[in-house]
């Protein structure tokens, strides 16, 4: 068995974990959800979900991972041997794999849009919707880009925890944050900024209904990467002197800031071009934005070109740092449970994801009529199953496990590093993880499934 890896520094830990959280979810999924659910009111509920549910869950996964220093499945097995809790470990691995299969498809689109914007195609096309549909419905081109990004993430994972994940995140995350900051400043200088800001900052509570709560919670879990064993696996590589609460707080803060800043990039731009609707759906960043870049900078096309190149570069970097974190829990499981080498474990995961990823990719073309869950395609079924079913269920189980099953003294020792750190956060954490998180997640989830109707 190969020697177990670990992160080399506290900064590496924060950047790698924030790299997992900050991804397509912050830009592509967040902007879609904000647009569809009415703007500022959704953002308020989203922030409440991050603070009261997301952060405690992150800490809970950190405790489980760092205490055991094992992959998710083995961590639950060690902490609760021969009990049904063990299933959560496998569920985590399964959820990560499902997400990777469709996440890589959208990551592939991002790579394609980066390449096309460099070639000055994205901001010069006549009809950006037709361009997007032409590309995604082609049976092979999106598959090719999906395979390319899978191989990129493969090459990082194969280098291990410190030499691959940490090294890559340490370079990419600062670059990503810099690009976002520059783009926010540029976006503020556009005409129509006020309307975009009003949409993002002034809540309209008439838009709120129970479904908005489930969407906000699902989005918060997806964005923070909680409930599917990814953070637990990363935490198993944390050093014993890392501070779990502080790391969780920093990751949640960075992730939320990036999501809101990307809203500040997208919506002022969207509103500056009057005929574009903010609730354009998943096509927003691939159909609407190219339009926006084109029209908003009609007088100075080179600025539109630059904006597009930076935007898709940003999206690709964000996607890659997340993809590696979804790849790792499955790889670590194969590596540690079955004794594969890292190289072979990575190969198996990459190959398995490519095979199913092809089906997800083809959901937009040749397989668009194949429905898996209700009338949803492969792609939509995978997104629905992971973000709206498996992650909330995973969230409830993690909360119950940390709040009710784990030894309270062990949790205290992990959170305070054996009493050497401040402990005032501990009772708050215990209250949130024991009561608030399971009840709130359960209520929102079962309400959505129609249990209270
Ligand atoms: N948090 C990532 C994003 O916002 O794009 C997505 C993600 C990463 C989901 C890792 C799940 C995961 F395990």
C-alpha cells in the first residue's frame, strides 16, 4: 500500500478546500438559481443556509475525516463499525462519482468556450443560442472536450495530495480570485449597473415559496461541496494542528464571496443589455453572456473579447479545482480499500466517469429523448439526483452522525485541538449540528417531496 499523503501547509489546506468549494456551482449554477428564484431574496436565504447549515456540516465532515485520516468509506467504518452508518461512507463515494460524471460535461463546455473565445468566435457569432445548441447537440465535440478536462484533472490527481492537489490549488486559486476582482471592477463600469445591483441587493419577498428554500439549500450544499464525502476526504489529509472551525469559516466565506461577486459580474452585464432575461436558465453563462459581451462592448470589441477570454478562463480554473476534489474521494476509496496504486485507482475512476459522462453529454444531442427519472435526461437526472436528493440526505446523515452518534469528547478534542483552541464555538456547533441542521434539512427536503401536503 502506498504511503498516505497529507497537505503540507495551512494555506495549502484552505486553498485546496476553497478550490473544491469554488467551482461551476458559484458561477453557472448560482447565477441560474438567483435568476430563476428572484434575486436578492434568494441570496438572503442562501446565506442563512450557508451559515446555519453549511458551516456546521463542513466542520462535521472535517472532524470525521481528520480524526480517522481515512477515505470516507473507511472513516465511517472505523467510527461506527458494523452499523448502518457505514452506508453513508459508500453513499458519499457514490454521490461524488455521480456528480463527476455530469460536472465534467459542463467543465468541457467551459474549455470549448475558452478556446472559442480566444479564437474570437464567441463574441462575434450572430446567434449565440444557435451556437450553443449546435455545439452541445453535436454527438462528438462536447464529448471530446469532456474527455480533455477529465484528463487534465486525471493528471493532477495522479500526482497525489501535496504534489498534485495542493500545488495546483496554490497557483490556481489566487489567479482565480484576481481575475474575479478585475472583472467585478470592469462590470461596475457598464451602463445599466444599477438595475443589476437592485436585482442582487433589494429583496422581493413575494418571490419566496417552499421551493425557493430547497433550491437555496441544495445550492448551498452543492457550492460548499458538503454531504458527499469530498470534504471528509480532504480533511483526512489535514495536519493535526490545522484549525477546523477557522478553516470551515474561511472556506465558506471565500465560497460565498466568489458566488456573490460572480453575480456582480453577470447581472449588471445582463441588465446592461436590455433584452436579456435574468432567468435564462442554465444557458445563462453560455448563451446570454456571449451576447452580453458582444453588445455591451460593441464600440470596443477588443474589450468584449478580453472579457470573454478572462471569464471562461475563470470558469475553467474554478471547474478544475472542483473536479479534482470530486475525483479524489472515489480514487482514495479504491486506493485504500482495494490496495490499487494511485495511478491505477485514478485510471479506473477517470475511465468510469468518461463512459457515463458520454451519456450525460449526449443528453443534449442524440440521447435527448432518453428519460431516466420522470421526464429528465441523463444529465438532468444526475443533477437532480445529486443536488436535490443525495446531498440533502447525506447532509441529514452527517448531521445526525456528528450530533448524536460520535463521542462528544472526541468531537470537542478535534474542534479545539485537544483543548488548546478557544472552545466558545463548540456548544454553538453542537446545537446547530444536533438540532438545527437535521430538522431544517429534513423539513425542507420532505416538504419538497410532498410529505406535508
Ligand atoms: N462545490 C463545487 C461547485 O460549486 O462547483 C461542486 C462540487 C465540488 C460538488 C465537490 C461536490 C463536490 F464534492
